[in-house]
């Protein structure tokens, strides 16, 4: 029993305020845009120089000068702005984004993130990940709570090459919502059917409690 | 003053062996495919240029454009942030075979290094990559209690750029997100060569809408209806075309 990636994206979307400037990482985090609560409209930023783009175009209506960081076609909407790459990353590092939501291989209780390299084999590629973890007011990650063979991915220290040090502030995992506060994991929400002890055994560092733990409730999808 | 170049062959004629060449674009958007193919044509006819260091966000996709330049064996080093794509086979094989050096740079650091190169700023400090493998060997300083990594400017001998409109003075506009690295690379190269969809008379571009002022541009060549890398790849294109 765990949340699907779609359900994690839904949960992450509930925390995005109306009018927030948001960058969504390539892959699953892109789904967050689909689940904005009614009455809220975030403004999405993509590294390659668009602010306020719309959803994917109809098949066959793509304009390949209008793509997102994942090289997927997007559309214009009223209020879209274009800019060059240095301005785009000024928005990132300069503290102008409200939220960045990224994928993660591992997160440490210190807030360290590993999400760009699984080790020395193959072709290394970093893209904008190392920039995005610095500057956004909130850096959140969406991730399975454990690996495919059940090993914790929330750890005391990351074992994989780091993307950034002390940068993650909230984790939307497949089992829980966990904040990182002063070098500790603080449990905010967990699946109701999961005991605190069971969740702790699947977590590689101590889960601290700071007030009541809410049930992690998401719609069926 | 007229920076108009007569054709693509003339536009790429001056690039020597061993040059550092910035190539604009992010994936296929803003990629000067026709200029790259003209450079490959020159190599096929003359054997030059070779030993190029290429600066681009990526490292090619499929077998056209930058991927074709690498596949032709003209490139010995890539400076990029993300050498993966839908079809990265050309870069991957050359890199894994040890025939191609890679300098991996975080995307925002790459953009700022290029901007700094064009702006006469030899080094700057950024929070990006602090505490990671990509900061190894680089000076670190603390400002207001936070650690920052020193990065150096990046300059080039040539830049190959794709813009939308250009005038004989080299003033440029771009089309949507095809802007990306192009305006920065215009500034950072000693010689900037631009392909534009249309060359318009001086004064036809509203000065309020000029994105790259002509001072950063040395040559402009008209390429009406430029190809899109994504369309070429979906059609299975290979450059140069394989003939029986």
C-alpha cells in the first residue's frame, strides 16, 4: 500500500499557493501542474526561458520553438514571458521562485539531496538540478519512500553523489509527508493504515514528531 | 555597414582546427542546424575543421545537427550540462570509447559563465554545486554565512547562432523559447555568425524589440524556413544523407 506518482503529485499540488512561481522538475514532478486546486493558479517557470506557459498542445500542433526543460511541447497562455538562459537562472538562484519540486534518489535528514547521478558508470548529466536546489523559497521532492528492494531512501546521509547540501525542505513520499527542520526529519502526515513504527523501519533516520501527525489522504486515481 | 554574408558556406569558412565554438540552442529549439550542416559540408570537402571544442547545453540528438557534427569526428571536447536526449547514441558511443572529452557544467552555471565571458567578468561566485563532485578543486568563499563556489568565465572563438529576424547591422530578434543560450553566446564569442529566418532592412526591427544588439554580431546569413531538429529526427533524418 503506497501512493502512486500521480497521487504524490496531487498531494504536492495542494501546498502550492495561488500566484506562486513554481518550477517542476523533468518527469513525474511535471504532473503537479495538472492538480492545482480550483481557484488557484500558479505560474510555471521552465529553465529554457518561459514563465507562465500552458499545457501540452494537441498532437500535431506542436511548435518546437515552444518547449519545456524536458523538451516537450507546451503552449502559450495570456501573460507568457520569454527570456534568455542567464535571466532564467537569475530567477532560480536569485530567490525569486516560490517553489521547486524535484525528483530524488535519496534525501538526508540534513536536507542533502541526491538526484542527478547513480554513480560513476555511464554518461553523467546534471542539467539544471544543481541550480534549482538553491534559490527557491521552498525546495520539495517527490519520491518513493523506499527503493524497489525495500531499502530506505530517506537517510542520515546520502550515499549517492550530491545535487546540493542542506537544500530540501519537504518530502512528498509514497508513504508520508516529511519536513526537514534543523537537520531532522519531522513527520507531518502518513498513510492512516501505516503505524508509526512500520514507517520508522522503512526510514533510514529518526522521524521526529512536532505536533500531531495527520493522515495522508489523497483521491483514488 | 553590412554584416550580411552571401551563403552558409561563406559563413563557416573561417572556423579553424582546434577552435572553441559555442552553438546556440536548447535541444532542438534555437539550434542553428543549417550552419552546423554547412560546417560538416566544409569538413567533408576539405578535412577541416577538426579538434573542435563545442559549448552547448546538450550533446546532440539523433543523427542531425550537433549529433552529426560529433558523428563526423570533428569534435574532441564537449562543454555542456545535459549530454542526454531522446536518442543520444552518437555522443554516448564516442564518450564511452574515450574519443570525446566531457566538461559537465550545471545549466545555470553554464549560462552565467557564458554571460560573464561576454561581459568581461573573469570569475563569479554561485551557490550552485557547493558540496558536490562538480565543485571539486574550485575555490569556495563564504558570503553572509553561506558558501559559494568560484566559477570562471567561458569565451569562444566562434559562436553559431539561430535567430528569427536580423538586419544588416546584426540586430536580432528570437522566436519564443528558441532564444535560450543564443543571446549569451553572441556576447561571448570573438566572431558570432547568425542564421536568421529573414534579413530585414535596418530600421525594420523596432529598436524596443531588439534582443541582441548588433555590436555582438559579426555575420548574418539568411536561412528561410529553417529545419527543426525534432522534425528531422521524427523523419529519421541522417546528415549527411546516406546515398547508395
